[in-house]
C-alpha cells in the first residue's frame, strides 16, 4: 500500500527535485509544535515508514497525540535509520546471522534472505587489553597480542563483512564505538534512497546514547533486538514520557564535564527516569560544547533513562564542520532541520515544547566529584572522598560498605616491586586509567589532564611505578591533539602512555596487576582502588583485585595516581613533596578553564579529523592481511574455541509450539537488588577454577590462552559456563560471595553451571528470583542467552532494567514481576520451594498469571510481555525463531 502521507512530500531544494523529504510542518497540526524534539523524530520515522502494516496511520496519530497518549502505555513502532555494534556484542550477532542462514536453509528457504536490510556498522573496540603499560612500545605490543588472541574472531568478522550486505566493519585500533560514531559515522540528517530524514540509531551497547549529545536520537538495545532491526523489523516501544531537564547558569572554573555528568546522574536517579526520555533545554545548554553534551548523554544508562537527547542547534552544526564533515552537506542538514522545525535555539524559550515534567539544575552549583566505590550513581564530592571511603571501610557489606573490622582500617602490607620496597594499605590506588568513550571523546578534559600532567612533571611529581597507569583514547584524533599541543610527553612521563584504542579498563580489559601487588592485596585482605575516567564501576568489573573503583575526570585520575591513595584531602594535604622538599598541592597544578579552552581552540582542528578518518577502514595492516572465506554460508570449525554454531535453533520447525505451563521449577539462584549484567554475564577475565576454565583446559588451552569472556561471546559452550560466574555474585542461598548455588535435590553446593546441568539432566525447569533493577548495566545479550541455555524458563523480579527485560523476551525467557507492594519477603518466599507458573492459552500484554508452590501457597505476578509484538516473539520461542520462520516461509 502507498504511504497515506505522500501529500506532504516535497523537494528540499527545487533545483534537486529527486531529493525529497516529508515536510512535517505541512501536517498543519498545532500539536506538532508542542511535541518534544525527541518525539518529533519518532513521528517523522512513523510517517515516512507508514505502510498500514508494520506502521499504521493510528501509530502516527498516537505519536502526534503524545501529550495525552504518553500516560496510556500505548505501543508505537520505530524504525531507526541505522544500527551500530561493537565486537563483544557484534560477534554473537554475526554468529546468530550465520546460524540463521543455516536454519533457513534446513527449513527449505533461501539463506541469503538473512541479510541486514537496515545499514549496520560494527566497530571492533572491546578486544584489546592493558597487558603492557609504561613502555614506549606498549601500544604495539597490546595490539599484537590482541590479534594473536582474537585472530579467529577477526577472521570470522571479516567473513561477515563480505558475506552480508549493508554491514561495514571498522577495524581494531580505530577507536571506541561511540567516539567513532560521534566524530565520523553520525550524519545528523540522512540522505538515502532519494529522501532526507533525521539520523537515528540503535546500538548493541548501552552507551549508544552518547550520540544524543549531537542531536541524533539513539539508545542501546539488546543484541537480539538489534538483529531484528537489521532484518527490517521496527522496534516496538511504549510511547515514552519525556522529562525536560532545564540547565541554567555557568559552571565554576574548576568544574569539568565529568563533574557535571556525575551530578546529573545522581539527580536523575533521584527523580526516577527509568524507561523515559530525558530532553535537555534551557540557556545552560548553550554553555556546553558538543563533547560536554555527549559526556552527559553517554551516562544515560547510569541514570536509567532510555535516551538523553540534546536537540540540534548551531553548536551542533559547528561541530560537524569542526570534525571535517562536508560543508555543503552540513548546510543541507541545517536547511532540512529548519524546514521541519527541528533546529533548536536554547536561548529562545518560546521554542520550549511540552514535557511530562521539568526538573532544573543550576550549573554553578556543581562541584568537583567522583562516583563510587561500587556504583556510578553514588556521587561523592572530591572534598569528601577521604572521609567517605573511610566510612565505607567499616560500613556493612553493600554498595557503600566493605565491612572491614575497625582494628584493621590502618593495616599496611610491605612488598617489593622491581627491587624497591613499597607499602599498600586500604585505599591504595593500584589502577589509574584514562579510558572510556565517556571522557576520551571530550577535548576539554583530555587536554585538562595533559596540562595537569605538564605542571605536575614541572613541579617534580611522579607516580609510583607499581600503579597500573594507562591512556586508551577513543580515537586517533585524541592522540593527534595531545601530541600537537605538546602535553603527550608529560603524560608519558607519569606513566600514561597510549596503550590502545578501545574500551580497555572500562570494560574490564585492565590486564594483570603485578604479582607482588596482588600478593600484598591478598595477604592484607586490602580494599585496593581503581580510579578510571569510565562510566561503570560495578563490583568485579574493572579488576578482581580492586574492590573499590571510582569514576573520575581524567585530571583527577592523574591526581589520585600521583597521590597513590584515595585517602587524601586535596585541600589540606599535598599531592606529594618534590626533590627540593616543597609540598605540591592539587590547586598548584590544576589548569584553569581558560587555559584549556585556549589550547583546545588552537589544536583541535578539522584537518585532524579528516586525516584520521579518511583512512580508518584501511589503516590496520594486520586486519588487511587477514584471510577470510568468501562462502555465503559459514563453514564452522569444530576445533574453534571462539566461534561455534549455537544450539538456539536445534529442532526448529515451521509450526508454532503452544506455550506450556512451567511445572515444579526449582530456583537456581535467589538475588537481592541491583543484580547487573556484569553479575549475570561477566566480560572480564576467566577465573582459573571456573567451569569455563575447565572447559577450555579440556580443549587443550593453557590459562594464558583463556582470553576474556567478552572475547569468547561467539562460543555458547564458554558463555553458558560463564553465566553467573562473577566472583562478586551474592546468592542468598550461600553465605559468602561467589558463583555457586545449592543443588536442592542433593543438597550439594556447586558452581552455578554444574548445578544447572544436574537439573537439566533430570528434566527439571529452573527459575531465578531477584529484587529491584534486575539486569542493570551494560546491554549484554548473553545475560539472556546464558540463562536460557542453563534451562532458566522465567525470572521473577521486583523490577527490570529496560534492555535486559527486552533481551529475556527475545530469548523466550518469561520476565515475571511481583505485584505492587509484594516481594519475596512479603510473600514469605525462601527460594527453596518448587514453582508452577500457570501459562494461559490466551495471553495478553502485562497480564497477571498465577504461581503455585509445592507448599500449597499461591500468588499472582505480572507477566512482563509489554506489547503484542513481544507476545508474538514469545509464541515463536524468541525473536530469532520468529525471523527464521518469516524468512523461510
């Protein structure tokens, strides 16, 4: 059927009649001008894709009527302009596509129908680790080791880039996905198939929201959901509420964008924005650079919103020119946005749209701060850091507590490193990493760190040699301007050499600590510290031996590295004493905002971006030399421990199976609140005593060859064994932290995988009990795939993180939610019962279902299939099964 809105199509430039756009201002509807700018993008996509099948006229009306419909839990479809993936989530996506081709062929269909329809970019940025640092050739050594470890994965991805249309691979060593997206991939306005329309994106990484800072609407989805979008399916979403976040005032001279984002993160956590859009407005936005806005938008998952949108303004347009985009295309972008009423002037309050609610922050109230020691939303003013950490030492085990006995708070352990004697104590910094897309994309904080390093070196300060220091920029542009501005030399002198271009420490690829340091930490049971300019600091994520981890701006990372401890009051205590005996305080070397801006104006120039990005797809010689097969169907290597055909589609038929009641399920694990995807599906190193390690050993590998869980996401045998394998897992069945549970039929305490295998062999279904915010953190499809392979049929939780709930749905695992006011405690659940979950024949979104226990007790829970589309996926046994049946029929 033809598009019912074809009458509002017109050329943007009469001289180019074939380049058209849907002119939303011609809708002649007063509601349009009152819509939040983020909702206007959803509206445009619905109008442009309206076919009365996947997208209906009724959907367009619901979006136009947002002010009324936002509170009515109405479902709308959204077709993003493109998809972006990183390699941790990209490899399993390509594995799934390869396996889907095999499945379609088995069912008699054309396997080449399994092909991205929506354009997709995959940036390889999660594989490199900090194995070498403080050496002139650290970068090359780390990159060589990355290729040695990941050759199979990289060959497979190269095959994928040739076998699948519309899939572009950005090779390793190019930068971090979100920074490459910001500086290079983002269009702001698409020019495709004869139409102009707003750029929008979904990504298989929760920090995809960083691109919202440039005015490109984007957010993270599960890998499973992204695959469906790549195959041409719209995202089915509940029309979101939009919180207007008004910024006023000017930041204080010593405040960085990191301080602003940590303040906003805590504030919005308190406001409560889970599942909502946040849209920034007010005169304070005009004070922020695009890099500052991107930093704020990047941390959106940490305050729980779906998107954190900054509409496009003249500063956005200027950024496109600064980063080397084609000037003619940029002017066309501006013309289009003006024509459809999507160009914002933040100083003009008459443009302010309607919002669900408005909250305000005066930027002048922001003070320098960090976040930690275990969660990004736990903001601590720098002036309070020493006192706060010392309180955490003795506090009860929890998000702000380590439960160290009072008589051990001042424990000291002596150790020897490279022939010199040192001491470690609670609060000693052992990792200091300038890393992560959140901050390395921002020239103001990166140059601020460089200028602070320069002043520190000139003042005679050093960093202790056992501290694992590193600098992993988000793109080659960062190295370029640090070098050209003359600060790179000083960063290197303090140990902050470039060790790689990738997520590295922020994703848990921090590499090993020196053995003598690990021995000292273990001997004293010390709460050692990692300080990183990242966005995640959950337990067990950064490094197994850093129990406390703090997020901080790049200059503060260097400051704490010099101090060597988190237990310092910068206002009263010196960073160090130089060779002349002079005390040097942080205020003596902290660069002013004016200093930083002067250097930024001089050295961050368009030529740098053009030079770096024009050769991005061909600059990596090792990647170019990889030999990949050219077949359209992948030939699986049974000897590979990286790439394996998954069992998801074994026994799949064209006929649908009727969902059955889950009978007499055992509880595999019982959790409290805030169980993250890091707990469910670790991305860090593979512990030597774990089921995954035992499997790899049985395949002839040594511990040195284990690599990380993240790098082995293409092998379901490793990932199933790595599910719930986090050493900091807190299972209520066990009285200590660790990846174990009780196998109730035998009463034995086993590793989680081993217990699940016993249950599976006996034919027993499993469920998981959890508290609030189950599945918080990174968007990991294996956090849903892993439990599915363990035999988990349902999760019963108080609430879910948005992406993780979607992933569970995508794998056919039922997300159940306690009724309001109820939880395991109020219902008297111990987790030792057996659960029968009654699945009715006719299912409706968010319906209540009955759960019966073998004790005779019964209660109801909400089945969190939120839309009819999600129910369709469930009836098919998951979203990928649905797509296979669709393509094979």
